[in-house]
């Protein structure tokens, strides 16, 4: 059996109702439909109440991203400092990037 490509989902979280969870869940479903193994940083976050400092969340997110093969940018990610950090980390690590728009996928290799 071929190993599924692990794809980290990156997008805005802070300041969104329910941490933008519906957008992340929709991306997870779309990526799974394309045969990827979706990985969401929200899977380990239980509520909007901060349990840790922002930096601790970002360190956890970057460790999770490091374990993935690609990154999927969703929503208004360019407006999110955290998503921008994740994008730059993925570029530094030469990970593939995946874009989903209306459930349609495009993939690109970061340079």
C-alpha cells in the first residue's frame, strides 16, 4: 500500500469564531477526498480559551508541519502572521504546497 502524502493545513485561526474550525474541517475533508492524509493544527486545541502562550502554539504547529510532506494554505492566510510563519517554514524546508479553492486542488513545489 502506498503511503499517503501528509498535508498540513495552514490558515488564519486567531480572532475567528471557533478558531476558524469549520474552514479547517472542510479542508480536511477535501484533502482526504483527494487521497491525502490531512493534518490540522486544531486537532489538539480544545477551545478558544488560551491554554498556552501564542509562541507555544506556534512551536507545536511548526513541529507538526515538520512531520508533513506538504502544506495547504486556506482562507485569508496572507493576513495571518502564524500562517505566514508556517508558509515560510515550509518554503525553507522545500515542502510542496497545495491550494484548495472551492474543493478544487492545485499543487505547486516551493522553491
